[in-house]
C-alpha cells in the first residue's frame, strides 16, 4: 500500500570525517563512466545516486543530487554518484532509459565490491575486484529521470529505494521493480511539482507493495527553496538511517 508521511524539518547532521574521491565505473558495454565516491568515517552500507535527464542538462552535480548524496553519506553510506553515458566525461550517448539502467547496475556492482574501510584510505586506488563484500547493503536513489531509472533496477543486495520527484513516465510505472518489491521505497515529491505532484504520485503508486510518499509542501519539481532542500535531506537521511538499523 501507499501511505503519506509529512517531511520532517529537523536540522540535518553533518559528518566532518568524510572523503570525496574521483572514480571511474565500467558499464556493461565497455563504457567508462565518470563518478565520485563519498565515504563517511565508518560505512554501514552503500548507495548509488542517479541524476536528472541527460538531454536537459542533468548531471551528477545537480543541486538536488548534491542534497541526496550528502544525506546518504551522513547516514553512514559509502555513496557513489555518476554521470550517465554521454554526460560530462562519461563515454557513450544517451540510451533512452535502457542504457541508463545498465549504468545504474554497473554502479551497483561497483559499490557492492567496495571494502568497508576508513575514510582516510585512498578510495581512488580501490580495486573493487579485490575487495568484495558479499553482504553489502545498498540503497538506490535518484532524482527526476534518475528516480525513474533506479526504481526500474533491482539487485539481491538492494535494501530499498529513494526516489525524489519521479515523473513515473520515463519507464512505465507498471514495469518498475520497486512496485512489486516488499523492500521499502521512499518517494519524495513537491505538492506543486510541475510534472507530477505528490498527490498524483500517491495515486499512481497506490498499489505498490511497500511505498511511502513524502510530500514537501509548496515545493516545485526543482526544490528551489532552502526549506525544500532541507526537507529532502532530512527525509532521505532519516529513511536511510532507519533502513540500516532494521535491515541487519
């Protein structure tokens, strides 16, 4: 079922002991994807963050992606954000949603094989093939186009999804893996979103098995106000922290 929950607005915790490293992810069709890895001082799991539509200026440095990325690292997750194929320094060309699903899976494989190590270690020198962690817990997150893409991906190590302002039309909602999964999904949407309001998201996902819709009052698709972004950050961090605490 789909239930509505208001976005909380307490201050977001800030983790001073974190590192940010440039990394490269190899997608399945031999494309090299530009990426960044954020690591807390001690990681309890991992996360992947996907950005908005590549054909409309979306990149891994989008402001809302920045908010989601920081919140996941603050929750204790080694988090990778990356540019989809054809964006920035990533090789290839836009894949219409299908190629981007391959990119997300490559990012999942990358974080699944990260060692749980201190933030002081050299992340850029990690060879994922040498540091496999069989029980890695991973959260998939995305904004706008990226939200639709991650909702369509799944893996045995995924413990939940975070979708911020998903249009639910890049890929048909009925085809999204999160719909029929009993793993929790958090959908954050503005009540004034120009493409799909929080109310519309609730209607569209009413038959999803384990989905919470978190409306951000008066927020647009772009979460332009600081109060909107604070609401997103707190909802993401709270969801991730609770999920890590209950999925052991």
